[in-house]
């Protein structure tokens, strides 16, 4: 990696060069620029599936991992196995070191019911903190049109929390474009989308969305929370502080 002091100018330049580029070109750039210190984290949402489809055409050897909190839907785990088989890649399941049952026993019950922020940190964010130390850049499936908290997303940004370059190849794609790619390219996706889910995380903290709601509305229902902590609430503000 280049010195952190040079990152603002580099990131501005990279975004100028990549804005308007299709995701496969962005991914090829990411592989050329950062591999073998490039990784991808995926919860097997539809955007992650689209990225994996494109990435596998470039190389199936980029390290990909899923943060297995112990609370994922069975459909998500089944999709993970299917993606590995279909694309000839390995999606490593990384955990916080305890099963969900062990975690609840240690804490006298389900932490997500009393302190979802703590649960997200201990079951998910801390895992990425450990993993991030091995890499210079990571690929994410977030998009600008998912929710107001993600509206400032750029293709390339500096992730201050994990000290990595963050690459969002679908940042400027719309929901319609994502699903058009799924249909046209015959990309596998989680069947929960067909049941009204629009963003799929841990089973206890995810519900289907209602008509007119944004894609993140089904996460942590009833709470003033739209992110688990992996992604900043306001990406544009974070970038401005570089």
C-alpha cells in the first residue's frame, strides 16, 4: 500500500477513472491493483451474488469470506454452498469463535434482544477487524440507492474503521440493474427475496419489507438502526475527513 498521506488524492483519481465503468471493469482494476492483498466479504445478498458472478469470470482465487454469526438463515448457508460449487471458489466461513448457543449461554440469553449493537460488534464487526489485518483492500456490495445512509457511497473509499481501501463495484447501480443482471446472467440468489425480503442479514433481526420502504427497512425492525457497523452511516462524510 502507498502511504496513507497520499490516499485522498489517489482515491479521488481512482474514482474519476472508474466512475461510469461497468462492475467487471472495476473488479478487474481491483484485482490488478491490489491482489493478492484483496479480499471480499459477503453475506450472500443479491449484490454480493452478482459481484461473485463477475469476479469468478476474472479469477476464482480472490479470498472470499462470509462472517457466520451463527444466526444466518438456512437459505443463506445453502446458497453459500451452491455458489462455491457453481463458481469453483471457496467462501470461507469466519466466526467469532463461539457458536450462537455458546454465546447466549455465556451472556445469559440472546444478546440481540437486549443490545443489538453489542451483538453485531461481537458476532460480526470484530471478525472483520481481525480479518482486515491481512489485506490492503476489500470488495463490498453496497449501493447508493439502497438507503439514505448509503447515498454517499463511492466506488472507491478509505475505510477508516478497518484501515483498508474499500471498493464498491455496484455503488452506482440501481436495484433494477442488479436484478436485470441476475435474470440475464442466470445468477443464483437467496430465495428469501421471493418472500419479500430486500436485505438479508441475521434471521432474528431481519423481516420482509413493506411497499414503499427502502431496502434496509427490514433490518433491526423497531430500532433506530440501519447498519451493523461494517459500513459507516455516512460514507461521504467519512471520505471528506481523509
